[in-house]
C-alpha cells in the first residue's frame, strides 16, 4: 500500500510539471514580421483636361510665282523670316495604361501671337516687306509613352493646322499693300515628360515640330497700290510648352502582393 501511494504521488508530480511547462509555452507571445509598406503605383489611365503655355517659332520662306496674273518661271526667291512669339491654350485627351506602357489620344488648341518679316529680295523696284502672323495652332495626335510610377516619358504624332495671316507693306513708308489669310494643314511629331505630383494632377514639358504642307498658291488680290500677285510659302513650326493636366477617375492603384 505504501509503495502504491509513493508511485501515485510521483505520477501526479510529473503530470503537474508537464502541465506547468505547457502553460508556460502557451503564455509566450508569438512574434511575426510585419509586412513592408509599399506605396501604390501611379495610374495614368483616364480622361484628362489641361492648360499649356510657352513659345514658338514659325519658319516662313516666300517665292514669287505670279505677278498681275502672269506666271513667273522660274519662281523668284523673296527670302525667309522667323515668326516668333507666345502660345497659350488647352488640351483634352484620354490615356490607358498597360503595365508600364501608356497609350493616348489628344486634341490641342492654342492661341498664338507669332510675328516676323523680311524685305523681299524679288520686288526691288518697289521694295516690300513680307510679314507673317500665326494666330492659332491646332493639333490632333496619338501618344505612346513609358511610365516609371509617377513619371511619364512619351512621344506623339498626328495632324496639325495653323491659322496664318500674310501681308506686304511698303518698306519705306510702312503702308500696307497686300493682305490675305489661310488655314494650313500639316503633320506634327513631338515628345514630352510629365510628372504626377498628386493622384489626379500632373505637370510636364513638351516639344513639337510641325511639318506644314507647302502652300503653292497664296493669292494676294490687287489693291489700289499694286497689281495681283501669287506666292508659294513654305512653313515649319517649332513649339515648346509647359503643361498642367487634371485627370478624371482612372482604375484603382496597383498594390504589390507579399
């Protein structure tokens, strides 16, 4: 009987010790590593609208093709000038993003105040100064870009139109002899860099070169100072602008998985 009691007491002591150890293990906190914080990737998708402003230069080269409705062959070079000044306006477009690639379409309309002139090298008997004024520029383009989070580098291309006004004045007195206007179409290529500084706001800089078609029959009607005249005028325009865009909506930000 005594041996049985001793054996029972030993077993109870072992069980109590085992339970105490288990309880101690359960009371110990289990630590896990917290996931690292990752910022959402910037999303360039969605409709946007914005404003832009900057400067431009239009290269104008005139050739005299007719005088008093009589063709001049070969044409007489009158010389070239640069019409320079400011541009300002707005743009509206849509972009969609596939991984890091961004595609888009855009329409842009700018008021322009580009002016320039040179003395005609052909009309020497009655010296005239030929003048160009570009009043507006419009562009319809497609875009392809590559985004590194909130920085977007893109190229663009499409169609462009310039609203031009041409005139000639007497070099000695400044009296206007000729005046006419035209809307000229051409092509445009450009590149830009845009930075998203807030979820829906971005600022950027862009350069565009406009290849305008040659106008082969700019007609200057006869006036009380001179007979009718015709010119071929070649034109190309370079534009540099700063842009501010606001983007509407877009898909949810992409968050990295752990």
